C-alpha cells in the first residue's frame, strides 16, 4: 500500500521568497492490488507526484509511506525491492552495454537471488519480451528502449509498479503487448499498478480508478467510468 498525507513539494526552501510549490497538500491512499491511472494536462504535476510516491523525490511537508516504510527515512535501494519505477524517457533509466546486462542489473542491485537464479530470470525475461541478449540498448529504437526499460522493472517482480507514460514511442502492437502483460501482473499476481497516462483509451480500458491532477492538486479521485 502507498499512502501520502498532507503532501507538499516544491523547488527551493519553503521559507525562501523564490520557493515554487508544485504539489499542494495532497492526501492519497492506494491499496494493494489496485490499478490506478493518474491523468491531467501537461505541467499538472503528474510525473512529479509519481516520483514522490516512488521515493525518488522527498516531500517538503507531509509524508509518504510505501508498505509501511517512510520514504524520507528509507533508502531508495530498500524501496526498490518493493517498488519498480518506469521513467517517461527510457534514456534516463538504461545504463548498460547489452540487453542482457540491462535486465540483470536490477536483479543484482536488489539481490534477487543466487547467480544462477539471476541468470535464469534474465533469460526468462529476454525470451518473454523477444529481445536479442547481445543488442546494445542505445542502438534500439525509441519504442524498443521503452520496452527494455519496462522489462528491466518487471524482471525484479516488484509488488508495486509506477509507470510514467509506459507506452510512449510504442506502436499499436507493442502497446497492447505491454499493457496486456501489465494487466496480467495486476490481475494474476496482485501487482499494484500506478500509471501516469495521456491516452484516455488506455485509461478507460485498463485502469479501474482514476486520479485527476490539476495545478498540483487532486481534483477527482474515483471510478474511471
């Protein structure tokens, strides 16, 4: 479960005249196994909120807990064992020289298991997503890089996945393939999914709950329908 209370976030010191507040007094609870879409106009604060929920940004005021862990007091390496985050731009996430190393990187970082278990899980994900293990990530197309970044998140079997525009750069077939697999994880494995999305067709089809953000505030939180 993710819960934030009276959350505020901005740039600079709150006591400074130059302080710019981006998130204004948001309280939100996302239960285990939910599939939640976060929507809103460009600049509304969606991506900022998603990074705060993941612990990548720390609240200026208020608190965020991930499965009982306060993100201000918990190392990101510990949070990463519970929560996977997909950046909107995969080039901010990819860091290895081969597809195989990229997928194995998160498994090693989170101490997924023995060397043999990591090798087996890496090969399983490579085959599932139909990658060539020796390809260089930055030689792939934009859509394939996005797919690889998501595959590396999925590989560690996080209990919570936060996806910032997960289908950006994907064609229709790739988009459906990714979203259907995310849906499978949600419905079969009980993975909690939080998805920032501009595509209302995807929101309507896959998310049961929608949170609408405007100017750093939640203006709607309820059934997607």
